[in-house]
């Protein structure tokens, strides 16, 4: 019999003659089996090969077990066919957000047949663990100051379709979509169209745009929902989505300002910073810097192997635009090569080309400024806004009051504000060669109760003809030293005199509000 997956055959059937078939037994055995490295090789050995789902999960969990003090695995959800979307995290304190430690995510295999990014992140996880244990100062510094999340496969169902055809035989689109036949990089809410409308209006926020209700009426993939929930849970600062099919780095916006234009330069307010982030990857990639125009991606050579997404080709529903317009996160898209499903013999060379770029890109999360926004008692202010004059895109503080604002070198006017507090303005200068985020904290003062202060000196029976505004005598002394503050509850005196506010309320209506005198 086919036993429900949530029950254990071994628990409910003690005797062998009572046969029980567990449909997940083979998969579970594949995940739990330990795969020892080939004889004579150190545990730091990286096997440059393609990893089916079960093998990928096994490698990630084994890597986390080797570096248990700085790594852990967790699932952000499941694919349509029930496979875990497994993430491996590296941090000084895995599993928790540390104050002012920026969060970075790298996502691969969003299209199931574009597998190079999947393998690069599996290799990167093993590399970070091994180098940390070997005492590599660069890797140790990166892990101890950054929280890194690697999601090698966002589309494991599509990968299985592509892998069934095999490397070299895979078609251009076989396995691209998920099991629902949805293109995951066209499945996110279209906030870019709404941004273009908001940008034309003055005094309206065009960042942290909410997801429109009508979006949920359509077909939303469980993989897409998992990513959006993940982004709401963790205050990501920087992200990269790894693709295949060309050799270039693109950055938002991916959707053209004029929908009819298939190719149109459509920059974000953070155009300078996005260029800096894209160059951080491209400038240390040996093939992207290759001067031959006949190579893969040679048509982008004059642009420095980086391009605005909409200037390349326009599409809506992309993940990078959604990151920028819905959260604080800046995401770029990296096309790793012209072959979407490369043969195994090409994987080691691909890793050598991208290793330095991946490390350099993650290190750029420490560019700009960071700090904590708190009130005068030292209590963190959640969801305070950090504005930069001249850049119409605000970021918000995390629950602990900390923030990170990626900024290019130069002088910037930075403003912190929150409801109920007065804004604080500071001028910061970021040197060109500064590679560590400068710390800029803000202490917000609560807004003063203006009406109380203004009315404190008013006479209770109204000002006299020669009394200056505010109820002060010409010498500056209050005319009524025993004035009640606004809102004080005081019964009418025995002499029948009315409170100072009586004349005002009496003038509003012919019916005098005598019921107020009871309070």
C-alpha cells in the first residue's frame, strides 16, 4: 500500500510480512547518506560537477555541519512539487540578525535550465567553509562582519526537467519555467509601472511600494511567494541573481519607462550606486574584461560589460525591480555565460572566473553609511526613514533601529525622520577609497507639544486690550501666574467665573456649551 508520507512505516508496521511502501524512502535515503570525498583528498576538496537535487541538499548540509559555528541551513519554503528551497547561511552568529551587520543574498537557478549559478553557489558555500577553517583572513573578515545567504536553486523543479536532457543537449527553454509553467522572473508584482506614475507627482513616496491587491488574483508561484516572504523577514541590503545565456551584469530598472519601447535607458534614482555594484562584479571577471568583441558577451564590451536592464531588453515582473521598489535591497542580475547548461568539464573554469567577482561583490555591501536611529532614551526607532538629498529613494530602519544606506563616494546630506519625532539632518562625506561603511547614528527628539507651550501663558478670561500675545505683561511677566495648562480639569470656581477657554467655545455657537463646565 502507498502509506501517507507523514506517517512512518517502521513505526506502524513491526513485522516484515506486513508490507509497507514509503514513496519518499529513496529520496530520504539519498539525503541522509554521507558522501565521503575520494580517497586521499582533504575534506576541503570541491567536486566540480553537476549536483542533482538530493546531492545538492546533501552537500549543503554537510558543509554546514563542518562549519557549524558559522553556518547553518534552513528552508524558505517549497517548490510546486514539494522540494525544499534550501538556503545555507554564513555569519558569526548564524540564525540571528546582529546589530549593524548587513545581510546579503545570492540566488541561483531562477530559470531551471540556467544551471551555472546553481553550481557556483554550491562551490561558494564549500569554499567559504573551507577557507574559514583554514584561517583565510579575507574570508574570516567577510563572514564575521556580514550575514550571507546562498540559495543555489530557486527553481529545483525546472532543473530536473533540464537535467533529464543533459548538458549540451538542453534546449534554450526546456526547464526554464517552474512546474506550473510559470517564468519565475516574470512572476513578481509589477511595481515599476506604479513607480513611474508616482515619480511624476511631487511629495509622494515612490519607495516601499505595497503589493497591489489585484496581483494576488493571478497565478503566483509558491517559489515566488517564498522569496517575497523571505525578503519581508530579513532586512536584506544587497543581492544578486545569477543567470545564464550571455556574459554581462545588468541592473534596474528592467522595465522601460515607456512600455512600448523594447529598449530604453530607464535608470533608478540610485543609478550611480547600481553602476558601482555592477562594476564590482564585472571589473574583476577576466572574461568580462576580455577585449575581444568576438567572445561571448563581446557586444557589451564598450559598456564595460554592464548595462541598464531596460536598455538591454524590457520586461515586467522581474525580481530585481521588485527588490528595489518594495524593500531596502539593491539587486543586480549576473549573466554568467552563453551556455545555459555547460558540460562538467567547463565548471572548474567557470568557478575560477567568478570566484573573485562573487567575493568582491559581497564586500561592496560595506560601502556607504550605516548606523542606528534611536530616541533620546536610547530606544531604537523602527521603520524610521533615511533620506538622502538628491536621491528620491528612502530606506527604512530594521526592528533594532539599525540601517544601511549604500552610497557612492562624495558628499551627501542625510536626513533621518520618523512619525512623532523631529527630523535630524547631517552632512556626510564618503572618500573614494573607503571600503568600510561609515557609522552615522541619529538621535531623534520627540516633537514638542506646541499648543501647550503657546497657551500656557494665556489669561483664563481672555487677553486684555493692552496685553501682548501670549498673556505676558509689557515687562515679560505672566499676567496670571496660576494659569492652568491646556487640558487641565478644573471645576468652575464658586464665584461663577468661567475658564479661560469659555469665550472661545461660546463664540462658536449660540448654544453655550455649559456641559463642558462639568469637566
